[in-house]
């Protein structure tokens, strides 16, 4: 079966969902037994799954760490001394602690979104719902109780808010139950209130016996919810990325569905958050070398007419995987991943915005891209980082329909004695067409180094639906006991 130049795998089918209320979820936290000890142990021991062979990834990271920086990064020393963002962006909302480690699962996979009246944060392994006007007022629900599933540990959660239809979409993976059964859960709020009820869909995403569905990402266009994931064989080899889209009209009304799954796509394919009514939806992957891989999705809500075409190569400056990030006071380093896009793009008009962490003269540094999807050409790209000796990584980007841009990332800087920071920056489109994001501002500096070993694997920044000149971010930090925590920060343009 072919819907386009790309092969389509088996149909993904789902019956009508369960309806679960937050009251039920909170009760289940008290009454439902925890996942088996074996499942918890599996979750704690899960390694990052690069799309290159694991031994090559470990060797590459070790080599980069041993080599160290070739030189200090090029930097405007006057700006560095001032330590101020180049854009008029600052703290305009909360700057408060978010979720912390309660189950011993590493990494936290911090993600979340701002809605009309709440901020929803998801981590391994909780959903935390904060009241927008009083973030100290918080409701915390385990992922197991939220989705009503305790057979295996849930991980890799994501949360987005649909500001057009005022619905929350929350997703998470479960570890495999068998060679033919692994669930990916999708929750759709029935209203704009994340403390209300949800349609819960449990999707079996095993399409080949023994495959493992990993690192799912979540996006949407005006018609559909879009989900991608990396798929690995039972022997650990990378099979390719999968993608499927489901009509909002069915999900938001609690209806079953059957949709095609596109398979064998470029690694770690990132879906977008679409702000326009473009007939095409663009997904993108960082394939390595000097190109990005761009796919175009049409008729996303129509299973019998959906098409995915591509990839088209977008020529960009050459990039490669970053080195791990060192920390002051310890030999433990933080994993900066493999150059993948870790979160959804923003699509607005003919522009697609994305960011990833790559190698810059021996440092980890984020690099953003503005891509013209009408011409399949790069408009601009640039690195951003805190100082000439910092390691900067775990970045996410969001834009509004005017192309104001917001970013968050993590910084460590051993020469300056700086532990992991939650950092942010942004650029006002009124300031010109050439975007500059360095050095940004530290929203929070961790008091010590991280003892868990593995960092990430992603962060999130989302535009405020009440005021698109503002955004909210969530990113990882470190507690005084060397364990992971998180930070929720409101940022925006002051003029």
C-alpha cells in the first residue's frame, strides 16, 4: 500500500477510549498497586538509545570528552561581561520549583505547556498541574494513575495545549509487555480544565515482533494530532522513525479511529506545532552532515487521503554530535545526546523554527534554524550560548505567529564554577530580521552537581495563549542532594 512515495506500515486502530476523571486518578494513586519491582528496575536502568550503534555512540562521546575544547568559543566579550540578553526579554511570570524525583527514575524528561488557567508539567513519572495565578497550588498524579495503567512503568511523557480548541493532549510510553505488545497512551482533556476528565487511548505500537517504540514526540496541525517515534529492533538496531496522525475531530469527541502508520523515516523526526492554515504540515529531522531532512504532510486528518512526501534535503552549515557537558566539582559529565531535535518545531506561515545541540569547537552548543518551507531553503541559523567557556544543551524553541522567538536550555561552565543553569532568551521580530539569542539569562542556578549521570532528555517552552508576547518554560535543574528537580519560568517581552 502506498499513499505517497513513502511506504506505509500497518493500520493503527483504536476503539472508543476510556473516560477518566482526575478524582478517579487521585483515588487510584491510593488504591492501585505500584508496577512490579522488575518493571521499575527496567525503567531505572534504561539507557539513552542513540540511532547510531550504541558502542559507536559511547566511543564518540568518550573521544570528544578526551579531546576537550579546541579553543574558547567566539564571543562578544563586552556582552558576556554584561551577561544580559540581546533581546528585551525577561522574567514576567513565575520562577518556581517544579516536579522533583519521587520514584528514582532518571532522567526526568521534563516537558509541559501553559494553558488558559494552568501549567501542566509532565516528568518520569508524574503529571503535575499548577494553577497559573498561584503556582504553589499544585495537583500531582502519577503517570500510572493518570492513564490507569500499572502493568509496566510509563516514560517519555509529553504535554501540549491546543489553544484553538482549548484541549490538553498528554502522552507517554510504556515498556513492552511482550514481543507483540507495547502501549503508547494518549490523553485528551474534555475541556480546557486539566483538572477535569480525559479520554484515554491505549495504542499498541508494536508493528514488528520485538520492536521497541522510543522517544515519541508530539505535535499538531489545525486538523490532527501528530505523533512520531524512533523504532528499534529486538537486537537493538535502529529500524527507522514512525509517524501517524489522528483527526482532532475524532480524538476530541472520544471516537475510535484507524489510521495508517508511515514507517522507515529519518531518525528522531520532529513534528511541528502549526499556527497557520497551511495546506502542508512540515516535519523535520537532523540527519547529520550538512543537511536537514524535511517531510511534507497533507490531508493529515483523512486516513484514505493522507500523504507524506520527502525527505527534501535542506542545506545547512555542517554539524556533528556534541561532546558531553562537564560539571564543576565532579568528574561526572552530563549527556548532551546525539544532535537530534528533541522537541516539536513551530510552523508559522512559510517558516519552520527548530533547534538542536551540536559541536562547536569542542563545546556543546545549541543552534537554531529558520527554514522557508515554500522554497525549501535555510533563511538563517546561529549558535547561542552563555559564555565563551560554557557547555550549553537541552534546548527547546517556540515562536508565535509574528515570529517572536523564545528558547530555553541548560548551561554548565566549570571554569566559572557554574553548576547547571535553567537559561532562557528570545528575540523580538521588531528588532530586525537577523536573530541573535546569546547569551541569554539564567532563571535558576543549581546549588551543586548532578549525581545521576544521565541528563535530559528534553525540555519545553510554549507560547502563552493569553498573551503571545509571553511564554512559559520548564527545564531540569539539580537539588541540593544531587538529584534532579525542575524549574517552571514565565518569560516575555517587556515592551
